[in-house]
C-alpha cells in the first residue's frame, strides 16, 4: 500500500480480518479522498470562470485542468522530498507540538 | 490504490467500507455543490425567489462542476497509476 | 426518513437496536448539521456587515437572512433535480472516480 | 428530521447520539466563533494586548453571530418542515 | 481536565478503562487540534507574506506570530465569557436548533 | 492538556489514540501544505512543468510554514500552560 509516495508494503495473513490493517486502509482512503477534494477545489479556482454562462468546459478550461493536476502532483512530490530531507524532528511543531505537555 | 496486501475477508470488508464512503462522499459533494453554486450565482437578496438568470447560472454551475470533477478524477487516476508503477 | 428531498422510508422492527439504521440516522444528522453550518456561513457572508459596530441584527440584515435561507433551499432543489436528471453515472467522477483503480 | 421509523430502543440510542453531537457542535461553534471574530476584529499586531476597540468588536461579533445563527436556524427548520409536508 | 477554560475535573476509578472518559479525552484532543490548526491558519494569514522569497521567518514575522497567538487567546477568553454571560439558552440557535423538530 | 484524572490503563489507551492521531495529523498537515504552497506559488498554467521560480517558491513555502507552525505551537503550549496554572 502506498499513498502519494508515502507508505510501504506489509505481508497479509490469510483468512480473518486484521482490524489494524482495515483501519489503516480506511485512513488511506480518507486521505486520498481529502487530497482529491482539495485538488478539485484548487483547480476549480485556478481554471474555471465563475461567470457560468455555459455548462460545458471550454477548450482553455480543459487544458488548464490537465496542467493543473500535473503541476499539483509535482508540488506534492517536492513538498514530500523536502519533508523527508528535514527528517521527522523538523515537523514535530506542525501537528504534534500542541500536545507537548501531555 | 492497491489493496493486494489484504486477504479475501479484508477485501470484502473494505468493499463495504468503500461503498459507504461513496454514499457519504456523494452527499458531501452535493452539499458543497449547492454551497458553491449558491455563492457564485446568488448575490441579490431583494427577493427570495430565484430569478431566471440565477437559475440558469446554478444549472450551468452544477453541470460544469461535474464535468470539472470528472476530468480532475481521470487525470488524478492517471497520475496516481504512474506514480505507483514508478515505485514498484 | 428523508434529507433535503433525498432518502426514503423503511419499516422498523420492534425492539432491539438496528445498528445499520442508527448509523444511517447518525450520518443524516451529520449531513444536516453540515448543511446548516454551510448555510450559516454563506448567509453570514452575504448579509452581515463585517464592521461589527453593533451587536444586534439590523432590519436589512434580518430581511436578507430570511431571503438568503429561502433562496438557498431553492438552489438546493434545482441542484438536486439536475443531479437526478443526469443519473448516477454522470456523478461518478465527482466523489468516486479517485478510487477507480481499486 | 423524522425518526418515526425508529423503534423505542433506537430512539433512546439516537437521543444519546444527538446529545453528544450537540456538545461537539457547541464546541465547534465556539471554536469557529473565536476564529471568525479574531479574523474580523484583530488586524493590528504592534501590540499583543486587545485594544478596547478590538474588544468591543469581538463582543459585537459574538452577539451578532449568535443572533444570526438563531435566525438562520428558525428559517431552516421552517423550510425543512415545509419540504417534509410537501413530500408526504 | 479542562479545555481553553471550559470543562472540569472528575475522579477516576482505579484499574479498567472507562470508555466514556476515553471518548471525552479523545474529543478534547480533537478540539484542541482543531483550535491549533485554526490558529496556525489565522496567524499565517495575518503575519506571513505570501511571496515566499525566503524560507526563514524574518524578525517582523516572528514578532507578529507571538502577538497573534497571545491576542487569539485573549479573544478566546472574551468570547467564552460572553457565551457564559448569555447562558445556555442563548446559544441554542447556534448548533442545536436545526434539530428542533426531532 | 492534563490527563492526570485518567488511571494507568486509560493513560496507556490514550497514548495509542494520540499516536494514531499524530500520524493522521501529519498526513493532513502534509496535504494542507501541498494545497497551500500550490495555491500560493502556481498561477501559470501555460505549461504543466514546474518552473524553477515556482519550485523555489514551493520549497520556501514549505520551509516557512513548518517554522511558522513550530513557533505557533511553542506559544500555544505556553499560553495553554499559563491558563491551566491560573485555573488551579
């Protein structure tokens, strides 16, 4: 299993339901849905005219969407590489440090 | 996504999870769509009735958003597939 | 049970708790809360001045809110009708297609 | 909403669910309210203390938001009731 | 237990896991994460230039962040006091009244 | 936060909950970060490739956001601690 370049493979026992794995897969699904929704939102803002004089995508909008998605994945890769280069310690403040005193 | 590391029982379970999620996602998409088209098309509150101009805007907005989402989804799936194959 | 015109009735067995039904009702509750919160947000943006020189709603704001809610329900109905006219296939891309390869 | 298709045990269960949700919703409303009024009223960061003008703005913003939400809620309930009765 | 001035203490039984308490603590954690994320977002908008010509926080941005967090807590306190002065009835419309007909 | 009212078993359980949440929060932070830096840095869609100017912007945006979050987190913890001690 892998999500946008993060994650790895684990062997699966045969038979029975491993609830931890189901939970992980469900979280992955939530994450990918979240990313997809953000992508739809961002590219809509970047590419779609808000005047709505027609219901079809025009040529310019269609091309813009294709490039928007491609560029978004490029940005995703760069941010991922940057985070990995900084190591786990550097990102402690973003998402974790609010719980520092527990 | 790749669920090949899950066994048969787990895959069956995930199918049910995905089914539920798709219903939820549809409802959320519906709700965001109403929100988006309302915000883009309705700016006159001297009347509570939808003008024909506003109505046309809402219909176009709905239409265009669905086509937009579909195109984004298709490109998203392609990019995701590319990334998967370049990793393995 | 019905949510903003979507949904239908099902017979209820007497006694015992049907967890599927509870789950469905809970999801409905989440949805209606989500819609209510979006409505509060949208009509706040449309009708309420951001200067906050007073704590009461003035006459113009009050009337605007009433019309805003009514119009929002009109839009909700139009979008619902449009989605139904397009059929389930047309909306596959929005919310589902990210999982096309599962 | 109409929970008449639920039996007594299910309705009791839903009441507990709704009670919990109302607490959660209140907390979220509180958090969004702070966010909203902070964003609308505080734009000067030459000092960390709240000026009396900012404070008055925050109090009015809180007051007005509650009245706004209440009015939206009342209209929302009416519209919802109308829709229910026109369906059955 | 206490969250941003709301909440109170309860005695804990020794041994065993009280699921209600775990649930409450989990909700608190969700809330505090939500507040932290909103704070990050708000102070980013207020203090950080969107041009990104450098990766470091400059002096002005750093000082602005400190004051922004302090002021946010002040606002939090004022809003909390205002809500308490109005009593539980006054906030029924915000978050609850959508369910009035249940 | 203060979990001193929880017993040992409950604290162990909460540690696992927090661990999971931190993973989730990291993923969400990652996703919001991509979103934010994409929105701030990419405004030219005449090409699908990231220009070197856009790339530098994205790297600075990532860097700055992490430092910003860290500083907000530190101040947040201090303010929270102050509030706790003034209550007890």
